[in-house]
C-alpha cells in the first residue's frame, strides 16, 4: 500500500473489510497511519448479543457498505498535514440508514522532533571560525567547522583563523 495515496489505501482497506462489515449494525473502523501509509486496520465491534435467535438480515447490506466507504472517503478531507496517527470511523445502521462519524488522532514523536531541531540548529549555528582568502572573510557554521571540507579549503589556499 506504500505507493498509493492515503485515500486509495483507505479505500483498499475498506474493501478488505467488506465481508466483515456485512451484517453488522454498528462498530468502529480503525486505521493506523504512519508516514501517510495505512498500517494496521480493522473493526472494533460493539458488543454482540450471543443469545439472539435472529442472526440474519438485520445488519448492513453490500449497498450499505459501499455507502459507508464513500462517506468515509469524503470525511477524509478533514485530515490536515499530519502523517502519523489514527483514523476511526464510528458507524451505525438505524432505520436502514448508515450514519458515520470520523475521529482523527495525530501523533508526533517529540524525541524525533527535538533531534531534528538540534541537528538543524547545529548546522546553522555560527562559530568563531573564519576563513580568509584574498581579503574575503567568511564565517563558518558549526557544521562546516567540524566537516572535512575545511581541509580541502585550507589546501586550496584559504587561511583559517579562530577567534575564541
């Protein structure tokens, strides 16, 4: 499912669940999203009355399932720019009408976010290292000051001065 847009992946997941959705009257479809890719998906059934003698014909038909799928894909417009999280579709069949509500949960990992900030800050931070060549002065970023490209600059005639 990695190469398809998220809407198409959700459509495929709902197609896979069609057999399980037929006959249900209510439940929750859960889709876990990572990097805009559907991972795990399934249905949380509402409690099923095991003692019921009437087991057939009271749940969703194929037409109801197709309507549920269409409504779920239309509701996807409310997803914003996040790429990790969970989408839950609560559905119920009442008086031969399908009702769907969507709950979106976005997830962020602060450790990854902080690591990216630190790495960017390190690269952009200015140091007290300067290169001077033919009267041109250039202040280095911390990343450049630590990198091996300095050796190439020095060997090509640049002078390094450190003001600390």
